[in-house]
C-alpha cells in the first residue's frame, strides 16, 4: 500500500528543497505540468524541464533525461502516466536526488516499495502545487 509521508514531512521536504527536475514538463501553457511547474517556479523553486520532445519550458532549456541534469536535484516530479514509473524509477535511482514525486493519478505500488526500500522518499498521487499551498 502506498503510504505517503505526513503533511508535516511533505512541508519539511518542500521547505528544504530548491531544485525540481520535472519529467514530462510541457512547453504548452494549457497543460497541467506547465501550470503546476510555473506556480512552483513563481514560488522560488528552480525548475529543470526533462522532456526529449521540447527545447525549453518556462524559459529554461530542457534536457532529454535525468542523467543530463547538471548539479543537484532535490525533487524529481513526474508528469507521465503510471505505466512509465518503473523505467523512470530506474533512471531516478542513478541520481542522488532524495525525493521521487508523482503527480495526481500517477502511482505504482511496486515502484513505491522499491524506491522506499532503497532509502528514497517517495510521494505518489499528490499534486506538488497543492501540497505547497497546504503546507505553507
């Protein structure tokens, strides 16, 4: 069963984090990934778009995959369908990012358990923008 961290823990994660790699970030302002990431950028977070099909989003050059992200990542935020989570989790584990976060409706219990077992913090089926607003 997916057992997300408490609201207090999520608030603490968001307070300590500065840089969010967003997998599946669209350059289309009408897409949820764009709106949510823009809100987080406006709240002071550095957003790194991870999407091989775009060149930039939110004024930031996009990279094709997590291994192309230079520097520290605090949160990997996933805007892809649940069936992509196993492969994305593998890619995530090659980074030193402490938090794997998947958006509303995106979850995989096996991926959750595997990442937790490897000592990573996992948040699934939660909107980072909503959690940020609630925990402020």
